[in-house]
C-alpha cells in the first residue's frame, strides 16, 4: 500500500514533468532510440522537420545550379582565352585584326571568367581567400586559363557527385531507369 509521502512525491514529479513539457515541449518527446518504433516519431509527426529538410535540399540544389552556371561561363572564358592566345601565337600581331577588337575580346573573356568564378564560389562554398586568389590570377593570361580549368574540374566533380549528368556546356539531373 502506498504511503502518503510516495503519493505526494509522485504527484509532485508529475507536476514538474508537466511544467517542463509546457516550457520545453521538445524535451518531453522521447528520443528515437527510446521509442518502440524504429522510425523517428519526430520526423513523422513534425511537419516542420520535413519542411526544414526539404528547404535544405532545395538550397543545396540552388547552390549546385550556381556552380553549373559558373562552370558554363568559365568554359566560355577558357575557349575565348585559348582562341585569343592561339590567334596571337599563330598570326603574330593579330594580323589584320584591330587592336580594339582584341582588347574587347580580352575584356569579355576576363568578365566571363570573373562572373564564372563568383558563381562557382557561391555554388561550391569556396572561402573568400580562394575566390580572391582566383580573381587576381585572371590578370595573368596562361595562369588564368589553368585556374579556370581547375575550378571547372572541381565544379564538374561536385555536380556528378550530386547526381547531375554533366556535358560540355550543359547539366541535367539523371533520369532513373524504368
């Protein structure tokens, strides 16, 4: 037979548990390993947890889209830089092409590279030092091409690991086989 002290203690414990549940409702939910069901109760019952995971997935997809766009701009910049380097090497002093046009093309290649670097940096979460060094390297003609090739390889690897099918200038999600 329970004594009066044990009844009072159990009632006091129940009130303390109720107060704690009112203050912190998450603490009153049993942990997944303590539950009888192996499926997490919080993930099923809590729509906020599901929407949070969905929001994280969408944010990751958006970042990968930035990396894909930056990769495309970097490829355009690499192609233009290589074309201009080959043109100058094979034809000497840009045989018959106005210096203004060559300067405009170099500026275009530079701007494509800078925008591509910033988009890839945003998509792949580069730190600011890596981004800064990559941008400064764009002022050195051959080094800029090598840096862009390296960043392009890094972006391609990240996109493939995320499940994208990567082509020369495009990317798309892989379609599951039926």
